[in-house]
């Protein structure tokens, strides 16, 4: 998330107009090209017996995204995330994280390859339309937390060869590249290595993602990057005052620089701590590592759903989410808003529990008076514009 943008934007708008020809509003979502910028679903790809191609029941399985529901909720594609938790800033910590991240990359490729007739890998801004025309879903790959790179920026090139087209420098804890929004500042923004990371991302043609980064990091990324910055799954402090969310002044600054913010379905309201819910969620996230059977996963998921009825993780619902979306549009404009709900990474609220609910967002945007072309910009055009710009300016 500069204007060479203009030509790309005109092309995107023309595409939106042709795909979203006049018809019933109820059919609009099916006709739009839709993507979500932050799908944490790969944490489940190595789970024994779990089938990405099936449609799972949320009452017995914790996963929010699968090919069955991509079909049902008309999610054409998105960015599947290589997420690595932060660890020690030591050679040993970096080595372990690198091995994990490369393994997760392998799992994403292997999972997509199981369904060649249903989904394909996307590595440029034109691939989604090509795959959509062929009747397939599409999957980009992104990195959440560049900690696995250690101090070796050449590894970005390795991940680029593996199809990664977006990356963020940091997660919940400060690392060797940058300060986190949820940690005590160490670098007061980007570290010296982090500034080199920005330059290498630009050189390779990858989109810079500032979600989880501190405000100072975002400011510096906007100033240093030759391409617009994205926030793949973030929110607004005006809706809920949390360090992970942006104030309106920075939303305007992001928009003025050509970037985009993708509406998160987390950090929308006050959290409701519950020890049992957290313990179960952790077990389900590590189900593959723990070797949990399908029956054990189902039992834990049923219990989790019972707890969620009385103790949801945050005090928010679908109406709260739509307030966020409409506020982002009001402040940043339709050219700078996108969707990244953090599915399978903590996102989701009552009334918006998984991707089955995505058509509700389109319907509400239509009710609010937004055109089909503007809605498609937000569902995919704005993100693909940034992917295109990063690619066009690589090597500079």
C-alpha cells in the first residue's frame, strides 16, 4: 500500500465495469474479482487428514478458509501467509526460523498443487484475471514477519523465487528489522538493516506490508519506499484505540502516498480474556504438531464454539466491522481501501465468522451507495495496482 498508478487504475476500473455488468445486486459479489490479503490458513496445511479442497463445518473444525468455502463465499483468491513467530535474535534463532519458513513455503506450494483444476499460484497482477477466466481460484504468497531472514537479505531473493510477492518486517515483538506496534521501541522505527530491507524489497518488486509495525516504521517505510505501502490486515483507532490500528492522520498520509489499508476483522473492540478459550485455540492452531486426530479437533472445536457464545474474543460484531470499512473509505477513499480480515489468524466476529459471510460486505457497500466499479477496486483492484507497481519498478 504514485501515480503511474493512474493508468493501472483506469485499467482496473474498466475491468470492474465489464465484469460487473448490470444485474441484480444479489449477484454482484459473484461477478466481482475478490481477494483477501491475509489468509493464515497455511498453519493448518500440515494437519494430518485435513483437506483444503473440502468444505468444513465451523462447528467441528476451526479453519475459516477452504476451497469449499472459497466457492460458497465467492472469494476468488488471496495471499496465503508464511507466518513465523519471533524468537531469539541469534544465529541459532534465525536458523530455526529460516527452516520453518522454508518448510511452510513448501507446504503452501504442495497444497495448491493438489488442486490444479481449482486453484493456481499467482505471482503478478495479471494472474488473478487469467486464472479466474479459466474457472480457478488464485493464491498469492506473502511473508508475515521477516524474522526468518536473519541478517541475510539475499534470502528475500530465495523467497521471491518461491513466489512470495508481499512481506512485512515485523510481528508482535521487535526484531532485527523494525519496531513492533505492540512492543517498547528499540530502533525508533526501522533499524539500519530494516532500511536495507526496504531497498531490497523494492529491488525485487515485492509489496511492502506495514501491518504490525509501529507508527514510526510506517512513516519511514512510506518515506523510503519507491512503491506504495500496504497494510494487509489493520484497522482504525477511531473504531477501536489499539496500537495495531491507525489514526486518521496516518490513514490520510498512506492514501496520499498511493498506499492502501485492508480492513481487519480483529482489534475492533475490547478483548474478552478467557483462559480456556485461549488454551483451546492454541491447541487447535498446533493441531498438526500435536498430532490431534480429527475427532479430537472436532471435540475441541465444539467446546470452543460453546465458549464463544458467551465469551467472544472481542466486543464487536459484523456491524462493528462495517463501521470500520465505511470509516476507512470516508478517510482514505475508495482507491485506498481493501480487505484483509486475518482469517485463521484471529479475525472474525459474530455475524462475520468465516468467508461464507463475504457477500454481506458487498451488499452493505451497495446499500451505502458505492458503485460496482468502486467495490471491485476495494475487493481486488487496489491491491493488484500495488502488486503491478512493485513489479514495474523493480530493479530500480
